C-alpha cells in the first residue's frame, strides 16, 4: 500500500527567520520531507552496487524503512519531540529491511534515546542526539563498524553538527552544514572502504550506497526548510510500489490481511495480542498502552475491527483480499509459487524446534518445505523482508523454539533484530548467507532436539557447501582481476565476483572450477526465472562431460535475476 505524498501540504512553506527549536510536529514534517526526497533519489542509490548485478536494493530498503517510520507518525498530533522521535525509531525498527535499513533504524533509535523526555530540541540537543545516533549505530549487534560506509557518513555528519552548534543556534544553518559534510563524506568513501587489501568502492567506480541514502534523507529535510519542492513523481511511486509488493503466500486459509492502528488508554497489550491471535494467522501487536499497531490474517475482517473499536479509536485501517492478490501473483509467475504450495509444510507442535526460512521463487519454496521448513518468508537479494515480517512469522508458529534462516547476508541483521525483539519465545539465527547454505543447514534440523544443539548443528552445516551464482552484468567495470562488460554473464563464488564471459557454458565451467567442484560429490543447479528445464538439463549434460565423477542435479528455483544458483558439496 502506497502512502500519500508526505509533505503535500507543507512543500511550499518557506522559513524566512531562523529556526531555534524543533518540536514533535516539526520533526514529523522533517521525517516526511526526508522520506519524500528519498522517493525521488532511491534509483540512484540502488545503482551503486559494488558488483554489477541487477538487484541493487539499498535505496529500496532505506525507502521502505523510512516509509514505515512515516506511517507511525503520519496521524499523530503529538508535540513532544522525544515522543515523536521514539515513534520514528519504532517505525524504522519494525520496517527495517536489509543491512542499510537496520542501521538506519539504529540511528533513529540512538537519536530518540538522546531526546527522551525533551519537549523541543535546540542546536546543542540536536548535536548531542546526532552523536548518540552515530554511536548507537556503531554498536549494532553482530556488526563490526567498517570505515567508508553509512556509519562513517553518520559520524561525520554528527561531528559537523557539533561544530556548527558551537557557532550558531539556527537549526537550519546547522542542518545545511550537516548535509554538506555528509555529501563530502560520501565522496570520500571510495578511499576508505578496504576489504582484503582492495579498495572495493574505488575499483568499482562507485561511492557507498547507504551513506548516500542517508545524505539524501537529511537533504530532503533541508530542502523542506528552504521552501524547495520535495515531492514524488508518479512513475517513481508506481515503480516503488511494484518493488514493495511481495505477497505472503502463507495463510491463505485466512484470506483477509487486516492492519490498523488502535489508540486508547490503558490498553492491555498481552490481552489484546492473545485475542487477536485467536482470530486468525500471522498476528502481530506492537506498541504501548496508548497506541498499538495491529496486523492479522483472518476469515472475517470485521471481527478484529469490531473488537478493537470497543477498546479505542481506529486509524490507518487496511483490509486486503490476499486470495485475489494471490491469483494475480500466480498468473504473473506462471504458476511457480502455486507449485510450491503443493508441498505441505510439516505439522508444528508446541515444544518442537521449527525453522523459518527466507526464500525467493516458487521452486526454492518447494525445496525448503520438502526439507521440513515450518514457514517461508518470501524474499531474498531482490526484496529483503522487514523485521516486522520476520517477527510475524515467528509469532504465527505454535512453538516457542524457533530457528531463523535468512539465506542472505543482507537479511542477517534484520533476522538478528527480529530475534532480539520477540517476546516469550526462544529464537536463534543460523547465519546462512546463501540459498545452498540454508538448504544444507535445514538438513540438520531435528524438530525434537534441544534448541541450542540443533542450532549449533545447523551452523556447522553451513561450511559443508560452496555457493555459485550466475547473472548478467548491469554495467562495465573491473572488480579485482576481472574485467566486465555490460551485458556479459558473470559468476560469483560465495558473493565474490570471479568470472565473466559471453556464453553460459563458458561461465558455468569456470565458476565450477572456482568452487572446487572436481573435489565434490554433488553439484546442484537451481535454475531461475526465465530459464526453462530443457535448457538447464542440456547445460547440466555439458557440465557432466567435464565432471564425469560427480553427480549433477537440476532443480527448479524460480529465483529472479539470477539465471542459476549453484551448490557444490
């Protein structure tokens, strides 16, 4: 669902005098402006992938994260800036997608913590809050800060705010200096980001995508204060809506997706959560005693709405017919995901160890269900699921022992955030970074085992498989020792670009050599969207000529953008 233009009413306002203090409504308008400007700029951020692969998603992830924050504050009349900052922090946390979205949520969380109890911030408080935001993001669980990233840009921006606050009390002047420094910091990132002795951004001819996205958010805020236009074009809105629209294919027994905000006094979140959960599937209730965000899949959408209306005031009500959406989705995917649903997920009982898996494509969904996955969350490199979606999947299972398999390095942080914020359940993240790793890990699942023992066994299984991916290059570049032309086929081994060529057989043969396939027993080719089975089988026969001593299997994956995902074990 698309939000309205967030600053439609404010975009012609011009600040003619200095701006000394910012209250809750002021921060709300700034967040709206930052989101709207990112709406216009996210394609440029997406284009900054180090590798020339066709699935850049940093801009999309940051945009969807900010949209969720905007939805949290869109209807609030709250004047206390600390309260509004807390709402923005909660919105970005639950809506965070990908590593960039998670880091963005932590920046907002640190910013909000510094402003707790503050009615309106001044220049000094703004600088303190920006410093706290940077420090908080630097300490995200499971992540080591790396120079030349969004973390560096946030830190440089905070330092600029501190210097400016010592020279001026005008918040607009300070924000102007922050934005200028952030863009300069982005330009410096290619000379800072070093991995294994290689300046990866500089060699690829790009700047850091997350850092640029953050600079654009602050730039949008400044443009609003200066009375400049900050609005979305219709084409960009439509494209972003299409990119956001992954459909949760689970829960079709409860065809209506119901979402709303409940506002009241002394709301009992535990009682409401229990009641909402009893009505259907994928229930999620978050918030506090005054404001709750509710999501549930039900047979009768009137049931949760009538119940909640007796407790307080409803707003932001959304009711969608997932069955109709699903039929449209099946038609667009040539029935791939319909085939995935033909495999029944295992029955999950209280006390079982259950696995939740992130997977793109109907064929891969079918594979994971056949191996014992209790629930599939649709997503992958192209479309990262949000923290809120992962929490909803955890809450929907009738057991308190859960394993999360993100199957992508860019979903790992969101999975960690989901595990940290689930209440009354034990959730462990097995850090699978690729689809083959996830499959290998799932083979070690023991539903009746001890959670810690099972999680360790699944983690150990990650190292038993090598992963390869073949896609088409989106630009001409040089990565390490590999020269790539736009339109060429490229092969990645464990997320490192290793080969480029003009024929599929040539690239796959070279990629299998990079993966050490000659020393393996089994190679599996998961063919993606746009590749038919006969093509994949023919390619497998060609590869078998070079690898007569190993078994080569062909499996439908249905994944977008990547012609093949290769597994060698």
